[in-house]
C-alpha cells in the first residue's frame, strides 16, 4: 500500500520533536498504523539543529504544503491563531486531514474548524493541544465515555508549575525561573500566556467541551495568573496544610458549568499538590469511575510529539472509515451539544484563603469577623502573626468555608474600606478535590 504523506508546518520545538519521533520509531509506527507514514514536505523558515532532515523537502511557505495534492495530512505546528486558522481551514477545504498542537486555535476557532471538517468529512485531531504528552483528550472522549463527568481539575501549564515549584523548593525568583523555562522551550512565545493563565484557559476550554458536551467558549473562561503570589502566601498555606497550585477547574453544577483558572490552595497530601516542575496532571471525576488522575510531561519537544504522532497514527487508521462513524471531535455528536451555560465567576462557589494586614488595635478582628458573618461567610480557621517591622501591621490569615464568589467580593470591598486594614488584601480560592 502507498505510504500516507504528511506535511509538517513548523519545525520549532514540537515540529522538530515530531519529525524525530516519526523517523526514530518508524518501524513501530508502521506496525501500529498499518501503513508507512512519510514526511513528504516540511514548511519552516528556520532549520532545527536537532533534526537531520536527509532528503526531506523543505520550503518556507506553509501554503505550498496545504495546496500540495500529494499530501494527505497537514500537521499544523506553527502556533498562533491567525495564519494557523487559515492553514487549517484551507487544508480542510482541500480535503486534507489535520493534526494540530495548537490550543489557542482550537479554543478560539474550534467550533468553526470542526464544522468545516464535518462538511468535508475530514478529521481534525488535537490531542497535543492539552497537557503535552498526556492522552487526556483520548481518555475523556473514549476511555470515560460511559460517565457523566462531574468535574475536572488540572495543572495544565508546565511553565507555571515549574515556576511555582522552583520558587517554593529553592527560593528562586520568578524572573529567573521564567527565563530558564523559556530557554528549555516550555514557555509560550508570549510567556504572559503561561503566567497569566491564558494558556491554561485555552486548554481548560477544550477539556470542558469534551467533558460536558458543550461548544468551545474560551471567552467565558475566568483567568487569573500567578504573578501576584508571594513567598509569604506559599509559607502560610503550608502552615494550614495546603499547597498553592495554578489550577484549571471545570465543574458541572445545577445551574451551569464553572470554567476557571486561578491559583488554588489544595491539601498538601493530594497527589495534585505533589506534581512538580514542568509536569502536568489532570484529575477527572466521573459518576461511574470516581476520581482518576493522568500525569506526565505537559510540554517539551518529544512529550508533545508523542501526542502529535499518536494523532497521526489515529488519522491513518481511520482513513478508510465512514466519516459519520468516527469519534466526534468534541466527544458528543455535533447535533447533541448542550447549551448548558458557563457561569460568571461571581456565581462560583469555593472556600477562600484571605491574607490581610491590620493595625494592631483592639476590636479589629471583631470588625473583620462581623463583615464576614453579615454576608454568611463562615470562618474555618484563623492565624495572626507578629507585627511586621517595617509598617507595624499584623498579618492575619483566614480560611473560610465555601461561599458564593459574589458574597466574598462584597466582603473584600468592605474589609478594604476599613481604616484598620491595608488594601489590597490577598484572596486565593481553596479546593478540597474530594
Ligand atoms: N507553554 C505551555 C506550558 C506549553 O508551559 O505548559 C505546552 O502547552
């Protein structure tokens, strides 16, 4: 049988890893796919020193590949949304299957892309777009297909987790660790996507659609980064038996879906709390299976290539199948997606960690307690530290029970308005994950 011809668009970290894995494991891959897979052309403006391309043809224009009638599968690894969207839509229009690692593209333009792909009867595979080498899309879409998924919580940005881990374990500065993550090829082209939670929100948007059968709605995801976290918060969290992780959380509630990325205190003995460095982990809770956990490298050349190449193999295996009987892109049949709403963050329910700095006077704690109790916020525990030398203010750290975010926002505004409290105070959401 003729080999299946693949065109790789982009030969950066992931493109280079994909080429190398396809070459190195060619014999194993053909045994799995049932056909030879040949890289017919590569589009790149810069050669990757990690790749020995031999006589593989290299061009600098991605559209040469997209319009090459010989190519069956376009592997889009250029990143970004604009050119990548054009590449993918043009490839689909030309009847080609697409494999992509591009989470921004799928989170923002996925609904349009999947509709175009359905009309043409081609596949768009995107396992590498979420959590690098962890096959979480396949697990959710196929392995857990029997379940009603109740929630998903994950560490889905390797750069952010690497930064938090190094800051906590080695006392390194934020900027120093970020520079290392960039040098190692983990960080996005614009690293604010990593540290402000945008990259994680792209991935969470994709996870939530597949978990709950809703259209992709990146614009409704709540996103908060890790740049405001201090070593003091990391240490206070430890005193309460918690660790701070940058989590993406998607939860089904009676009134809608929570879709949020933010720093989160989780109990230090949870498996997720012990995921370190660039590793990712995603916890999925289904009604039949209970809690399951998926762990692995969330970024880097070959871990991400592992997911890209698995998708290529999947596409090759299904080339001759009836397009109507393939696994749907978003796990649920396209005409069965639900209009269940994504909740505004004010409607989310969580517990909270609050750190405030107060004047050391009688009655301050009573005022704090009364502002919280007036809004139905129940304090679970509280510690007061020694006054800090420079300003004479005493740090007070509170943990609360679960409350609607809107009530907490009102309480925080009232606390910050007190003369005795220095604004702004620090608020971090708390999840038990049980
Ligand atoms: N910048 C991403 C991360 C790469 O650090 O997780 C993988 O999506």
